[in-house]
C-alpha cells in the first residue's frame, strides 16, 4: 500500500535534514560503541529474535587520572622555597655574600696590607624529605677558594630526639655556634681560636620542656683548635657534649626569659705527623697570626705535633632583654704535644664578654637582629641600628715556651677590645663597621712585645 508524501515547504527540508543529522550522530556513535562493547565482552551465540533486541549497556567512562600534588612556590627574606601542599617535601634556596674591607691604621710596620675581599660567598641548599628528614649543603667560594662548609642530614622523629650525620659545627664554642650572618662583630673573637670550626661525625640533639633544656652529644673525627677537617688524622674520635638551659623561658618573669647558660666539653686523642701536625695557628680579630707552634722543613724532629689526649671545657651564657644583649664564654683547651723526644701537656685558655644595644628598629637575640620594618625612606622607615662592644683575652701556657713555641715570634698573651656599629637594612642584610685593637705580651725579638694591631673592619652583607 503506497503512502502519500506531502512535499515540505521550501527551506524546511534542509533544516529537517540538518536537525536529523545532529540527532543521529551521537545516537549512531553510542550504538556503534555499544555494539563493539558487546562483541568484546560477550560474543553472540545465536541471533536475537526480531521480537527481542540484544540488551547492551553503555560503556562506563574511563576513570580520570589523579591530579599531581600541587607545588607551593614562595619567595621572601628567608630565601626561595618549593614545597608540596602538605609540606612533606621542601626545597629551599638560600645564601649570603659578605664583602669586607680591612684597613690597618698603623702608620708604619703594618702587619698586613689594606684590602677588600669577599670573606664568604655561600649558596645554601636546604630541604625536607618525607616530613622527617632534613638536609643542608653549603659550599663556600670566599677568598678565591672552594670549600665544603656544611653537608649533613637531620633525622627528626621528635623534637626531643634528633640525629645529625655529616659535616657541621661540633657543639662547643658559643660564638662559633652562631651563624656567620648573625655574629655581632665582623669577625669572631679570641676564644674561637680554642674550639673546632667544622668536623665530620654523628650527633644526637634535641630540646625538652618547651625549649627550657637543650642538649647535644656526638662523636667526631677530631680536629685541631680553630680548624676544619674532612678526614680522620688517626683512628681516634672526639666525644663532644653540650648542655644548655633557659631556666625562665616558660615563666612569667619576662625580664629573665632571655637568660641562657650551659657547659660544653670534648675529649679525644689526637696524633699528628710532621706532614699533618694536628695543630693550627692562633689569629687576631684582624686575621693575623700571633702564635704558632714550632715547625721545621729541614729537621722534622723540630716540628711540634699533637700526640695524646686533647680536652676542651667551655662554660658559656647569654642574656637578652628588650634592646640589650650580653654574651660571655670561657674556653680552656689542653693538648699533649711532642717535639722529637720531648713530650708534655699544655693548657691554653681564653674568655670574652660582648654587649650590644639596638638603638631603634628591632631587638637582639642569639639568632641576630631582624628589623621590624626595612629601610624605606619614602615611608619614613630606616631599618634597625645596633651598637656593640667587647673585650677578650687569650693566654698561652707558659710551659709552651721555648720547647714548643718560639718566644721571639709567638706571643704568650693577646688582649683585645672592639666597638662596632651595624645598620640592618632589611631581613639579615646589613652594613657593619668594627674597630679593633689587640695588644700582646711577648712575640718580638729579645723578649719584647709584639706591636699592637689596630684595624678597621667593614662588612656589606647580603643574605636571603
């Protein structure tokens, strides 16, 4: 039976065809996909009857891949940081540059030439792994040389108990433990001559009672006074310990909350050779050598070497309240020495007291001064200004002369005072001036005294 077909109006047919095409495309695609899914999942056994069409289910959309953890990027006065959103993984790029000047003020017989120098240039790479492992890597390019200053890992399951392994500062000298960017004066004072700089080893450390008590105990390769080593000179190790308390930190006695004191000690056995004596020279604040043990390139038996027990003891403390800061320490270092067939023990000691006062813009702490607002003349802010003064002495054991040291070349006593002014521009960036004078007993020909050292030290420090 033929059906009649009524011709559509002009223009309606193309529109109808187009609409049908748009409707058919997704339907056809769905039908094709459904047919392919049925073929893959269940091959047909018999053809379905005309009355019953095959039942198919549309395929489920593929699960979306999980998005990668977000990376948080931060930049500020404390450096540049990349971190995961949960802070379990972090990478910090920091560093500092110290451009210094040394101007010796003596008219004649200057101990050294006046000079500008890059005292330190240290990129600092720090980070955290899995939320409980920290690392720190610090090379130094200052003075035209390349030295690895710090390289260590910290494993910190709890704040009360942490493990540090690598190359770092042994916990002895108080001023030595301050960061190079936070010391008040351009150079550290005389007691630093009697404590180690860096050493390689392992250390347990931590804090308890909300920071009231801190401790550190470790085993190290062993290093001469005021020196760094990258390998053990012998088969012995140095045992080092430090206990420090802030007895009023958790009390309401605000004027005493910044009081801290403690005791550090080390004991080991060091045995040098004529090629590596295990001994280091002592220097002034102006970085000039004023004491050295005897050494001979032609007669090895005349070279003094470390040969036996080496112990150090250092009571130390500081006090900070408002704009005022005070730091004091005493260090004694006892070392057994050998020169040829002669063997004896010498004990050298040193002490210092340093006071500082921030005129405006911030407050001093053991971690340095941070201005409340950076220098912005347009806004009327000028950072922070600090004034400081210190006094120190170092005494060489009289038994060291003349068997182990030449009294005509090495001084037996050094005494020094200094005054400093620091302008903190922002963060830990500053300009510093430091006037130092050191006098000596001995160290010159015919039993005379070495000429005093009078030096002006300058520092421009950029830290991030």
